[in-house]
């Protein structure tokens, strides 16, 4: 099982408890660090490794986004 799938499964497990859910919104122009910020927020919460923050691309759910790094 891939690393991304493991993260998704952990998020799904945590979201089963409503008190664990936190919603955020980040609005910025393309290439202004939204994905990097989100990865760092997830790392700060212990959801992903701090070593992967900025590289995990946790919010880039579409393959073309991941391939193009957008």
C-alpha cells in the first residue's frame, strides 16, 4: 500500500469522530505556497512526517496536479 493511501486511511479513521474534524480554507494565487502550507500544517498536527512537509502534496488529489506540481 502506498504512503498516500495510508495517509488517506488515517484521515478517514480520524474523521469518524466529529470532534477530530478541523476545516480550513486557504485562498491564494497559483504558485503561492498553498500546498506547502497545508503540508506543513499536517506535519505540525502529526499527520505526516515533517521530513515530507512540502513534498507530500497532500492536497493535490488529481494525478495531473501531482505530475505538474501545481
